[in-house]
C-alpha cells in the first residue's frame, strides 16, 4: 500500500493473484486492475519481456490499458516421436505418490509445463542447496502456479515440507490451508558463435545459415532445467541437418562478450535459453 497526492494505491505482491476489498463512504474507486490469462494464437516460442504487451487490439468500454507484469510461460511445440517415448517412460510413475519421480511426472502432464525437476533432502539438517530437512524442491518451467501447487500437494508425502520462492495456498478436504512452495528456473541466456567451413566435394545449400540456426535452436530448446550446454552436441545436430559441411567451430558465451570453447554448466535451478538473435553463423 502507498499514498501519494491523497490517492491510496493497493497492489497485490504476487501479480498473478487477486484480492477483495470493501469500499466505505470515505473511499471511492479511481482505477481498478485485474490479472487475466492470455494465450498466443500463433505457434512458435514467443517470450515477451515484462511490460512488452501494451496494445489493446479489440477495445472494450472501461478498459484503458494492459501490461504483462509477470514473465510469460513459453508453451510446447508439436510433440516428436522421441519426446512421446520419453513422456511415456515418465508416465509409468503417474499413478504413484510420495516419490520425486511421481511428482515430476505429474507436473509434466500439466498444460504449459515444458520441464520439471524434483529434488529432495531426506536428511535431518539443511542441505548445501538450502533445502530444509525432510523437504522437496520442485523446479518447474511453464504452467499455471495454482495447478503446479495442487499437483505437488496431491503427490507429495504427508508431513513433507516444500521449498521454493514461489508459493500457492491449497485447501485440503477439511478446509485447512497448506502453503506449497516451488521454484521457477532462472534463465541463462546463451550466445553462440558458429563458424562453418564448406566441404570441397559437396556444396552447401544456399540457405545454409538459416538451416544451421534452426538446427541449433531445435537442439537448444530441447534442453530442460539443469541440462548443461555441451557444444559438441550442437555439432551433431548441425551435421544431421545440413549437408556440405567440412568443419565446424563453436564458441559460447553467457554475456555476449567473452566467448569460449568450454561447455556451459547449468545449475539445477537454471535453464539455458536460446534465441536466433544470439546465434551468429559464419560460413568460410
């Protein structure tokens, strides 16, 4: 709450939540905002930064402005055969409860969830990652917070604590509230500088740069929470997608300034992010 020029402003700390207030004779409304769920109608990963969505395409009386005050959740592309087999393997745990595998598997079935890792501390002391004794930590990319919290509550063992900076309140069948905590992965922007030498006996396709960029993005976007960025594996993806390549050199960076041939280690609470604007392809 804050007051400026005799105007009282009330803001929910969690911009995804709502709250109710009762107006008395001493107060009048000047402006009201409410969170809404929006969904992109075109396929492809689009991740607007906070505050980017400001245009109202179809106007309605009383609707003055719009802004995305929280980061958007990127959805999933059409599922490949490989992804289907991996999801089927994980679904073997969906009927079980009280296991980290069963919690992660259930989270992956939620709409919009692209990856989910669940870690546990079964010791009597806080572990090196800050997890309290006898607790679990779910790191979930994408999906609705309320659905994530409910799924963790339904799948975790009774009496086990949850750890994380995000929280939702779940009411059990008796009406008692329970706070469920989890974490969202922190994004690590990855920059790639790729130099390709043509094989003398086989011509490169005219759109080689585009094909290489697409191959790199497809592989990079398949990496989930905690997956390290291993540069040699990008080479395999490029060779498979583009003919006529004799040699590939790849350097990587996390700041766009200092590049190295070393792999990028990703923390279990982080996820690597790739974008065409951060991929430089040179053909020599």
